[in-house]
C-alpha cells in the first residue's frame, strides 16, 4: 500500500510529541495554563519568557513574549483557546507576530493529558503548518521546551 501525495503532504505539516512526567495530571495541566509555571519552560532552549498574558477560557486570547538569550531578539506569540477540558485536554491556536504587526499563518495545538502509573503522559500535537520548514522548526522548539518542563518537574515543581 502506497501513501498518496495528499497523505505525504499532511504528514509533514503536523507533528506529535509525547512526554511522561512524574507528577499528577492536574499539576501537569496547571503547568500549561498558569504563568508562574509556564515561565520556567514555555520557550525553546536558548530563550526566556519575558511576559505571559492569558484569558483562560474558551474563546479567550493568550500572548507571550520571549527573548533570545544569545541575540536579545524579542518574539511575540499569540493565540486563542479553543477547548479547555481540565485536566484532560487543552486546545489553542498559535501564531507569531511579525515585525510589521501581521501574524504568521495560524496553527492549531492540541495537548492531551493521560494518567499513567507514576505520573502523566502528555501528547502535544500541532497541525496546519503552511510549510515543512515551519513544522520542523516548531517541532524542534517545542521538543526543547518540553525537555525544560521535564527538568522543571524533576526539581519538585510545581
């Protein structure tokens, strides 16, 4: 059986990352929606969160500003919460604000939180990328962010 061209195109325009955390599901969920926890991990390796504003309700907007530790460049990411089903599922849109104030193409992020023996499994899925390069860049960035979250929980937080 061969994949058709549409299947191949779709496969490279989305990704799923899975991580296990040694923490109860409600704590892991809170790490995704409470700025005091998000500031420790919500930026790729080499970046630091400067600010985080959340209107945590379905239809509510969120906005983060992150800074490159190397260049000092500041980037802003924005989105809207589509679904908040605490502590099982979180879905939101994601886009970057360009220098001229316009947005990059919007993607959709869906995070599932599943209880597992000894902790919680997180499935992080992002889809609808305009290009393969954008998809790969986000996959790399979120992978390092989730590594930072693993380290954060390893310190006995939150």
